[in-house]
């Protein structure tokens, strides 16, 4: 199996909403973004699946050294080998990969966030930085596109957090800011035990409204001259924002005990229709 085939398999197995959007890219960019996504999956799986924190830290430390090795011209892992060409072609910054690993290390160190400022740092590392790397692969001329990428990444991660509240709670993780739980009169017991109360709905509707503001901000920041090259991000946005709105329409508190998702055909239609419009 070639390094690129390994990345393709990793990306396809995830069932991610992002993967549907990758298919519209030219092959060099598709290969690059798939390798980037595979890297994200590798390190995210360590944080999610490893029950021994010491082992997780060791694995993430290995990836930190592997990224240093990649930039020194000596990659060992199939994902790193697949990234070797793209980091040069698209001028991907080493520090951004290190930031992603640091975000996964946060998952090993803490499972609660006191306020949105604390959560914002986590989201920056695991999602906004990915947005910057993705935007570089898609291509842009106007530096203002970088802020669009940062805010769109934040919107995606906030959507993920809302969608996965119940799933994360079953791992004893609560990403919703603690001060906001208190603000809406929601306890950790409500989240951990899946209590679908009106107060939980109000709390999650508040989270949804914040994510919507990030989508609005990001889309308003994208320079017109870069809309065509950034179409893949716009496709992802259409898919993720539709998911967010379905969560709200269904009753946001239901995410505590079920996972809202869009079917594969619907994702492809949203991606294709967005591609046609842009």
C-alpha cells in the first residue's frame, strides 16, 4: 500500500463530512488535503481512543518528532511520507502541525473548560490551524483569506462540539464552558446523564448561535478574488451549517442521547450545489 492509499483509506473510513468535498479538487490538491486530514485523524484517534494518558502522551510526542523529521526530509510514517510533497508545494508551516498536536495534548490533560476563552485556544489548535493549512492547499492571493480560514475552522469545531455533546459526555468530557453551564442553570449531571431538559436546550441553542456567528463572520471575510479557489471550504461550510441547523430544528437537547448526521447523498448534493454557485 502506498502512502497516499493509506491516507485515502484513513479519510474514507472516518465517514467525515469533509471527505465529500475533497472529491471536487484537482488530484494534487485532493491528495494533499487527504494527507492533511489523515494526519489529523492519526493524532485525534490517539487522544480519543487511548485510555492510558501516559501512552497517549508518548504517542503524541512521537508524532511531534515525526513532524520534525518530515521537515528535515526524513519522514517514517505513511502519512508523513504523503505530506512530504505538499509541505513544499503549498508552503505548509511546520508550526501549524505542532499546534495541532498541542491541541490533542490538551485533550489528554483536561476534560473540562472553565470559559470560552479556554475553549477558544483548544479550537484554534485543533481546527483553526487546520483551516489555515487547508486554505494554503486550496490557494489564495489575498492575505485576508487567512482570517476567513481561522474563523471557519472555529465554526466547524464548535459544530462538532455541539453534535458530539452526548458522545463526549460518555467519555467524561464536557467541552461546553463551565461558566455557561452555570449561566443556564445546567449541571454536569444533566450533561453526563443525558437529561434533555428545557435548560439544556437553551444552553445548546446559545452554543448554536455562537457557531452561526462564526460562520457569518468567516463568510463575510472571504475576499471575492479567492472564492473560487476556496470553494472546497465553502462546500464544507454548507454541509456543516446544514447539520448545525438540523440539530437546532430537531431540538438541540437531543444530542445528549443521539447523534445527528446527514446522509452521504445529501452531503454530496450540498457540496455539488455549492460548487456550482461558486
